């Protein structure tokens, strides 16, 4: 924590290190680059390091470790299990290349379902000398919901197919219209070959949309393996492997064919290859399809795809605990010598014919000879309807529960019971016996079980009455009636055992053999543990979004690859830890300066073990050093701790800055402080202030609601669409508004904790778009019809929304026709400067009824520039009779200015408003405050202000205005009314918004800022860099005078004067200002007014009323009396040096700062 105190001596002293340490670090850096920092928690790499995200990770890990230890594992064993190589391989999609192959040939359809568009037997191929009789190395039949994928076909055949050289491919058709084109395509292929057929195929696909082909081939409709429901994306089989025909298809194709090529090369070139496996008689077309491991059928529910949705696995102990479902298994299994590794629960309404039929399929699967050992339970998902006499009819759900809890009932007896119930033979002896047991037990137990089943089904995502399957934590469904038969259940169990369950058993045998040797508990242990480990790889659906990546397998790679005898240290007891942290860090990097506080906190956290590996850079760049506060000891318990931070023993000579490094979702500003927190010079403090230290109270004003909006059909951003958050209730009021930018569809609101409603803001946007989903539950959030459009802001993490919008009928191309205008808002600063009648039609703003005549935007930070801003305000008001409103970015203002400005606004009769915008998380951030301010001046003009603001003029805080700024809104500056643009537009409006200036500026900034040496003057370099794309209208030269580039003879005619510093003379800005006659008068007036406020007790800060010379001289005075001015003679040298050393030591021990967070 005190590193900044020692940084300079260490840099100058050239500290010596043991040779063993240096050698170990060099060896480690052969595996991990020098200076790289990484963090793991229980083998999981952690990317986000803010406190709230880390706490969320720790809460989740505590639940995971708790679930595993409840199965009989120690915490150390649980850690070894989740990082075991067998588990990691399974989670990483490990397995043989031949896994998941299906017979995708059209042999069953007589070879008429696929039309091949090329024949690689005659195409050049690197394998022709090896596989002489091969017709194709990769068979790729596909199906399309024509016509949107037709362009992809052409691209594939002219690019991917050519590069692979050994690819036979061809289409099948989804719809009848598409099938009508099949016969002429087949004739064309047989007559003219694949190349011309491919061109013809694309043409036919386009004509099919317009009904241009009339021929019909009924037999193609029978090849149901290739047909899709209307509107579904296409798919393809690559040598029998299934792939969705999406944007990743061609990448998957190249990868898959490459892997299979390696197999072929190995088989043919190996002298040990079996002669009966590959020879001249081998059927290469169907080689992959005829492998013993290939499946003859593919059930869409077993293998995740775009149609059935992503893989879903739940942590069963958590889900059962949450819903009250019994953890003791009740169900059925077949007699077998092996303990069942898989547990299948059938989700169905067991009192309906469809539900009984579904459960009977599961019982039949138990009895199949080829079936692996598994057991079957049920989750009764009843439809909540009651009919007259319902309580007098024996229910299958009750009967099954009685049989399941009795235990040991073979499947064939359960099937017989269901047959009896279906025949309504309620007088049957077996039914009567069960009814007697039911009467004796009472119905409370059954009702409690059914309630738990209902809650569990909802938790798993099923609506009442829907069917599905739960197998070792994996959720499958909803399943359509008849969509799963006994053979499918057997295939599902076999797939899950091979894919997920067996690797867990292997890891369990290695970590805790006792849990696998007890066969009576093996099934329960395996179903619990496999569900927990499977759920680790599933992203949290509420946080899934634009930037989320699939969780990576866990490992202890840092232990396997790094040496740590000399360059690492450990904290805590690893045998009892449930939080196992590992950290690789450059000890003097900016990251380390932030993590040192985290490290100290973790060291005091119960059940935490920390490993730290040092990874310094050989040559350190010049870095800014910062010091974190002395942290309060915290815990995972909800105890409240005062938010008080203290910095002691600070050096007094340097200029220091006190700021808050806060969560991305926080908008924090200093609320109370007497000091300039941007320019703290402890040596300049009065004796009273030095004793107290610099104190500041920071306040969390708002939480940020971020989002990424998209159109439902195209996933493109609805650029320029204006949105608002409103309060809930009959008298709802807007509390925040924003617009969607083209950059990633980004949007941002600021709000206080609460529940709000999202809606499209009044205006033309409502005529074009409808809100499909507020996106408050992640990327795949429920629709607004199902879940409403409410947004709950109930966490200090903030919230990220993923709203979806759809275009209203007839508005599909509204913004492209020049009438919709859902684009950038930048033109509000230009195009609306004229009269209402000449305003562009594509303005989507609902305008405010009253606005100031002149709106001025300025940025000020620090007491000196805030005084300059006050002077600028006064200069504007002195030269206009119009109403004026000033806009300030709240992020940078000091407490003293915020205390002063309301009084000044009242005294001088002007309006003001504070605006703020959090630097977007996706946009490359700046570190230096000056560059951050420059960024705010240019990057967020389209989103910084309220949506109804029509125009704004930027004026620097240190400018002096000598004219009426209302001139800038006059007709003469509407450049599109003259010259080229007048002739070109012919009376039509000039659509500046179509330039999408804000989006383009941010996009260009993101690219250029990757080079730290670019954009030296960000606010000037960026717009000038883009003036060929975004025109800049030049004002008359008299509008701005600055000594740097203007001659003195123009000073008298200048309309505004900028106090920029001349780089040749280096003249101080204050000295330059005093050469402007009116400047000192303005400054005196402001100081006098501020002093009167202070004298009346209306303001408390000395800064607003202080002398401007004192504000400008911070850090420029001598650090201490006598030190800089003493020039000792020879006799005084030693004693003076001792005195100076004592003075510096005293100052180091007295400098301090305190800050509170409210």
C-alpha cells in the first residue's frame, strides 16, 4: 500500500535480487509473458475485478462448493474435482472426431433427396493420390428456409469449396415453393455440371420467392430429414455432423474437414492400417455414416441447436432446495448388476393421456436390452383445472407416487398399472389396494409433493402441462407430443453418460474413491455431482449478453506450469478453503496497485486460500503510481461498515489528486469538500487544515442502466430510437431518456434504485417501432407480453438490458426512405436552427414547449477553471438580452462550485442544468483527466443532453465572449441554404443526422485510440481527422481569437477570446487574461459577489470567494519556509542539511487525507 513512498528510491537505488529469484522468474516467463496479470477463483479465470462482481463470484462459488461437500466431499476434494483434467476435457467438448455422427445420406430416399452441385472425383485434391476411388471427402447436404441463404451458397462454392478441394455439397428444400425448383435443378446438374448449376440454383432460389417456378416434385417433401418448419434457420451435415447454417458455419466446416483430413491421412499412410478398413472397395461416400458409433437417426432435442435452444443444465441440489422437491429419489429402475449412473425425470401431466404415454415410453426404455443402466422418476406438471367428480377418480400421479416411494417395483408392473388406469378399470384389485393406502396416508402428502413438482417445473422453465426431461441436471424441452420415444430416451442416456457423466465418475474415482465404491449411494452421488459440474459450464441467463463468452473449463494451470519456490507466496489453509484464489501479477503495475487492497481483504476472509506469483516486466515503463486506502475488514455477512477511508503519511510536496475508482455502474461525485481535489498541495495548507487533513465526502448520486438494443428480425441496432424510463403507476412520469446509438446498439440511463417501465419516447419512433422485450433478463429475455416492460434496478451492480424491437407493418424501411429518421441525433445541434416549417421530417424528438434562446455547453474542472467558467458566464450575459441556459458536466464539478452556481444563477437571471454520462464500458477509456474531459467534449454530444434540446453551443470555460451568441442561431449559418447544397437539394431538407456523426466519431476514436500516441489533442484531432466524412462548417475568423495562432491586430475585432497558452512564450494563463481589459472587471465582480455570499453564510467554501492568484499558484510556492531559499555556506552546510532532512521527515508524517462515501 505504501509503494508510492518507496517507488522513487527503488527506481534510483537499483535494488539487488537473489539469482535464484531472477532465474525462476525468467523460467516462468517462458510460459507466461512478463507483466501479464491473471486471477483465478477455484480454477475459474476471473476477468472482472470490481468488488461487487467478485462478491457475486464468491457467493456462487460458495454455493457450488456447498453442493459438492453435501455429497460427502471435503472442500479440498471438491476443488480437486472441479479442476480435474477429465472434467475439463469433457467440458471443453473433448472426445473423438467421430463423436456425434449421423447417417445423413439420402439412401433411404433412393438417392433423390440431395442434389450434388459438385463432384470432387474430377476436382483437384491433395488426397487423390491417396484416396483414389473417393467420390467425396466431405458430404455436406443442407436445408434452407429459402431465400435468405441463397447468397451464402454462391460464396461457399466459390470460396470455401475451392480451398478445401475435396467437398461435395448440395441442397435440400424446406418449403413447397423451394421444392418446386428441384426438378429443373436436377436436370440442369446432370446436363451442364456443377458450376453452371450453382449459378442456376441461386437464380431459382431468388425466383422461388416470387413464385416464379411452377414444377412440383412431391417426393422431395417426403425427405423429412431435410425439412424445417417455416422461419427456422437452415442447417447442414458435414460428414454426418450437424451444424446450424449460421455465421459460424463455414468456420466449423473448415475445422471439421481439417480434422477428418488428418484422420484419413493417418489411416492411409500408416503401415499398421487394417486392410479391411481402407481399401479399393471402401465406400468413401458413406464411410463416416457406416461407422459403428454413427447413429441412424437424430432427435433434435438430444443435441442442442438453434431450433431447440442452447444447452441447459441446472445445479440439482440448489433447485431441489429452492422448490422443496425431495432429494431422496423416488422412481423405478430395471434389474441390473450395475448401479445406474443416469437418473431421468419425466416432466409431464401424468393425469393426462399424453403424459401417461410419455411416461410409458420411459418405462419401455428401461426394459430395452441395449439400454445402459439408468433410473426413471417423474415431475408431475399438471394443468391447473378441476372438473366435477375429479377427486373421486383414481389419478395416475397418485398411483405412481405410491409405487415409486414403495421402491423395487419393476417397470413392467408399472406399465401394467398404467394400462389398467387407461382402461378405467378402477375396480381392479391393484387399483383398489392403492386407493386404500392413499386413504390411509391422506392427501396432504400428495398435495405437498405435487406443489413441489409444480414449483420445480416452473423453475426448470416449463409451463403447466408441458412435457420435458431432466437427466442428471440437463433440462430438455418443452417436447412436443410424440417427440420422444423409448429409443430416443436410450440414445439420450447413452449420450449423457458418454459426454458428461462418465468423465465425472472418472474424476470422482481419482479424487474420492470412497464415494464410488459404495454402490448403494453411487447413483445419488453421481446425479448430484454431475449436475453441479455440468452447470458450471452454463452462462447465467440473466447476465448473458453481447460480450459474454462461454465459461472455460477450470484448471490449476498455474501450479502445473509455474515455479513458485522463490517468486510466490501463499496465504490461508488450503485444506479448509472454499475460495481458492491464484494471482499472477506484476508487483509494480497499475493492476497490482489496485489488487493489493483486494489481497489484504482476501487474506482476512474466512475459508480463503491465496497463491500469488510475481511476474514483473524486465524494463518497466513510466507509470503513474497510486495508493489504495487502508481498507476496512469486511466479510460476506450483511454487517454494515462505515464507508470511511483514510490516507496517512503522504508526501507534502507533490500535487496530489483525490478521486474515486468506482464500479462501472456508479455515478459518484464529490459532495462536500473545502479543497480543490484535483490540485491538492499539502505543503500549502494552513496550520488548521494541515492538522485536520484534506477531507471530502463523496456521494453516489445514480446507478447506471446500460443496454444494447437490437431489432428482433435482423439483430441490427435501431439507431437513433429514443427511449425513456418512467415511474410505475397511474401518473407515471419520465425520469430519464436516451437514444440508441449505432455502436453496438448501446444505450444508457441514469436512475436511482427502484422499479421503472421502459418505453419508446413520444415521437416518430413510436410510429415505426414496437417494444418486443425490455431485455431485463439477459440476451434471451421473455417478451414484453409475457414479462412486461418493467426494469428493476435493485443492485449496486446496476443492470444491463438487451431490449428487442420490431418494426410496425409498412415501416420496414422507414429510416432508409428519408421519412423515418431513426438515426443520429446530431442534427439537433444544426438542422433545427431554422423555422419550424423548414425542419426535417425525420426529427423524432418530442420537443419541449419552452427552451432558452441560447444554450451553452461548457466543461470545467478544478477551482481555477471553475472561476474562469464564472467569468465566461458573466461575459455572455453582458452581451445579450436573450434567455440563456448553461449546461455543465456534473462529473467534473467541485462541491464549492455546485454550492455557488445556484446563487449566481438567481442573481444574474440565467438557467443552468447538470448533465452526466458514464463513459461506456465498451469504449476504450482514457486515464488522464484532461483527456477524459476532451473525450466528453466531442464523443457524447448526441447522448449527453435531454432528447428535446434543439441546439447547443460549446464555449470553453476560459473564453471571454464579446458579442451576442444568438448570432450563431441566425439564418446566415445555415450553410445548406446556399451554393452547392442549395442547388443539389432543390428545396429538400439537409439531413445532418444521416451523417451519424456521434456513431462515426466514437467508431473512429475506438480505432485510433488503440495507439496511445495518437489523438494528442483528442477534442481537436478527432473531428479534423474525420472532416471528409463529417463536414465541419467554418465560422468567420473573428469568432475566435487565440494568441497561439492569431495576430494582435485582430484582437479588438474578436467576438470571443480563448485564453490558450502561447507555446513559444509559455506565458501563464492568468497573466494572459489580465491583458484583456474587461477580464479583471469580471473577476472582481465574481469575487465580490462570492464574498457577500460567504459573509451571509450562504456558501461555506473559501474557493469561490478566494483570490484567483491563490487558485492559480497551487503547487508553485515553496514547499516549506527556508528550504528552497536557503543557500548555506560551507560552515552551515552540515547543520542546514540536517534541518532540511528533519523538516521533510515531519512533513511526511503529517500529510493526510480522509474521504467518506455516502
